């Protein structure tokens, strides 16, 4: 993987910050909007630099949160009116368009 630039990190952070309450985006949505080659880059940035962002609004392509944060993430989304059925958010209903 090529080194990630500060500009790419700030672009991803700005995109995540722009997701409104009650909406979600996938790692791939953010990668596409940021012009990045892979959703994994977004995941890496989110793991290392997202504690001050609405990280809970970012999901995998399946609409499911990562298992290690699923309970906390789904609780935060539920508080914003985003409901999950069997642990999966219906992206077709609440996906944010950048």
C-alpha cells in the first residue's frame, strides 16, 4: 500500500464529519468520494484517527458494523433513529450520498 498522505487523511476525516445524523456511509462510499483506491485505506484511517468523528455512521458494505464495536455502534445509530434488523442497517434507506 502506498503511503497515506496528510491530505488523504484530512479528506477522509472531512467526509466522515459531513455524514449527517440519521444517515450512514460505507467505507467504500468514502473511498470513492475521496478518490482513494481502496475502502481498506478508509478503514485504516478510521482505526487510527477518528475518535473525534461520528465514526459510528461508517459501516461495511454489508450494512453491518465490525464485530468488536457492533454493540456500541448500533446503540449510537439507534439513538439517531437508524435501526438495524438482525445487526444489519438497511443501506438503501439511510445511505448518505456525498
